C-alpha cells in the first residue's frame, strides 16, 4: 500500500463534510439499502433516498424551531434508524448533534445539556422525557424538546412529535448539504467519565472526513460495496458513531440497528455481517458460548480445538504473507469443512471480512481463538480525542499488538513512554475547557493519550497500561493492572477481573465467574448443582479458580502476582457502577462499591 501522509489526506478531503458525503452517496446509490431494523417478527429497511428524504424533512422542522448553523441539539435515542436521521438532520441545518447515553440520570442530563448549550433536544420516549422534565427548570437555554415514540399521547402539548416533524416540507438536499463547513463541529463526544466529570470532545467535519478516508485505506474492502454490518453500541460512543454512522455514509454500508445490545446474538445469524465491530467483552462472551456448547461433549471439544489449532497456524501464516504448505493447506480445508465453518455459521460470523475489536484491551487468547476459527479479527487502538483510531492493521495481524499507525497518522512515544499522535484525526479540544485541552494537546499538535506503549521493529504498537492506572504498591513497585486482568481472564472460569493493590503491600483481585461456562464446568465435574449462586462458593469451584489463578500468574514476578482474590456474586453489566457503556472498568466505582470486600482481602 503506498505511503500516505497527513497532508495528502488533507488535500484529498478538502471541503468535505458529512452532509456532502450523504449527498454523494444518495446521488450514486440512492436505491440501495441503507438502514434496516426489526419490526416485530419482520424486517424493514430504508434506502439511501428514504434516509435522505426523512433527514431533510426533520431538518426543515428543526429549522422552523430556530436551529441554524452553530447551534447544538442534544439527542437521546437508542441505536435505531431514527438516530441516523436525527443526527443527519441536525447537520443539514449546519448545527451540531450531541448524543448522550440513554442511561443518563436527570442530574447528568442537566450537566450535559447545559455544558453543550443545547437549544433543542430529541428524545426516544416519554420515560426519557420525564428525566428531562425533572431538570427542565435548570435548563433555561433549552427551548424545545421533541419525542420519537409517544403512541399513547402522554407527552405534554408543547413537546414536538417525530411524526409531525417528518411531515414538514423537506429542505433541498443539495442546498442544505452545503451549509456546514469543514471546520464546523460535527459532534461533541462526552467521555465516559471513568474519572471526574465527562469532558466534551470537539470533533469537526474535517476530523470525520480525514479519519474515514484513512480507515478506508486500511480496510480490506472496496468503497460503495454495500457491506452489511450490525450496529448495537450506544451512539454516544465514538466507535459506533464512526463505524456505522460516518463510515456508513461514505462507504455505503447497509446498517442493521439492534437497539438492545443483549439481543445481539439473535441478530447475528440473520444479518451475517461482513464488518463486525465489537468490544472485547462481546468477543469473550461469544468465545464462552462456544466453549459452553462444546463443553457438554469432550470428544467434540477436543476435535474442535485441534481444528482451531490448524486454523490459527493458517491464519498467522497468511498474515505473514506466506503461502500455506501443502500439508497445512490440506489440514485446513478439512478443519474448515468439519468444524470451523459450522461454528462460524452458528455465531453469524461466517461472512465477516473485517472483524474489529477496540475500546479496551483484548486478551491474546481470545484474539487467537477467533483467528483460529477463521474470523479475520484485528485490534484497533485509539480514543475519542483521535476521532476513534490511532493504530490498526486489518491484514497483517500480530496478536498482542494493536497494529501500526493508520494511514496519514503519526504515532510516537514521549520520553516517558506515553503514546502520542498527530494528524487530521486529532480533535479540536475540549468544549469550554482550555485548561484540560492544554494538558492533552501540546504546542506541536501532539495528542497525549495517557497510555504507556512499546513499538516492535515493524512499527507495531503494544499498550502496556494506562499512565494514570498503574498500580504502585506500598513497596514502590509499578504494576500494570490491565496485564494482570488479561491473564486472569484467560482462566476459563473467570469472566471479569479487577486488580487491586495501589499503596497496598501486595496485589489482590476481584473476580466474576463466567456465567455461560460455569454451569457446563459444573456438569462436567459431576457437581450436584448448576446454580451460579451456589457454585460461587462451592469448594471444587474455588479450588479450580485458585489453580487457574496460580497458572495465570506464573509468568509474573513475585511482586506483581495476585496473592489473594475473592469472587463477587453478580456479573458486571455495561453502563453500571463497574463498567462504562463500552465495558471498560470504572476502577473508582469498583473500589467504592466493593470497599468492604477489598478491605477483607487485606485484613
């Protein structure tokens, strides 16, 4: 692939905005499917022309409410086709859509809507509307609220109905797509707030266009090929916004919306996505599901593992550009037919061309599980402040790394090992917070990630840990909690883990058992119960976990090893005290919630 610089991409995307990308796609492929969703037991879809027709109508309705260039509109919707329409409609006005998480409390809504100075809000339903109502008096700048779903007519008369907005006389797509300028804000992404209040990451149209162009060059795909994907993460997160919304517009994807993330497994065999983005926990749960099914038949499980081993050898050889030897090629063909393809079909992963994992570290074990299964998975690294990606390689995958810099982006290490980058993907600063901006963006344009990294001889980056999350023991030892947690999660029985030890004499861990695999393991070992609540304290389970922890810690030195652990009763769910919406650990929340359990480990 020819080397491309940041300046090259600047020239290529000059003048582009998200609405202009929509107009180009509608002009070229207006009759192709753009957005799909489940409507009861049936499936429905809108073409690109349908999508644009709705967006231009809602843009007209918003214009009648006074929304214009430079204004901001808050959107609080689940992952559904109407989100894409609403977001695009705001952009067609020249305004900035700001999506917020659906779990936001009234107090959080008050902070976010006030902070971004939104004059209009579009919400999902009456329940969301009620949360706004509780803080309505504290939002003097918020002039109008619209609701998408109100079948029983419960919303107050002053609330604008989505159906009425769709009936507005549509604005002209050619004219409205020219309102926004490349340096206008395309969105403000609020960080998940693992520490402190969320910050508003300002991303302009030039950031979006540049990043999409870079990713297009890194993708093993052709533009406008109608690739299928399923969209299920919150649209308030940069990863989902980039993959299914912005890239969808430029690359002509067919996006199926899954409003409830826990329903994803049921959508997969129907959609059979060709591009599949998932956070590590989703990949881990798919892996655990396969292990649970196979665990009931040890002979079949052994055969599958042998086939997967062959598949991994073939995948790594291809990643290195090697031609498969005749014996490996023959063994792979047999493994594909007998074991690998049927499992991929069962999971709905059989047509994946680009499988992507990001937003948190994935274990090498899980990555290699899917490579061996024949899923072309690769790890992407980045952050909201880099409009999503910094590094990624979809073809030459090296497990344990997050790939080289994306095309046009410079990625380097600061003197202390911190990962830094610069390019057209680097954000424009934090909204209304020049002090935090100056801490993150230096005078030479380098974005400081807060992560510690290492490069290998091929320029592939490995992330060692979060700079601010390093455990410093009472003895002064610096320890990576992420590395320990990845090792602990390699134990089949352990689904989730959080390492503890800052300013402590030794390292301990909070563990959550894998809910899918646990009953299978119990049945295999002849236990008299498969109830997870009972198994959590069963002596044989505890002994197996202890043996697994000891084995997982074998590669760490004595100061780093987890010495004590405890099992918690419930799985950690997305968007909770323990996890962000994209399933990153909220360490402060975990430490506070489980303070008693932690103290017991050190008493």
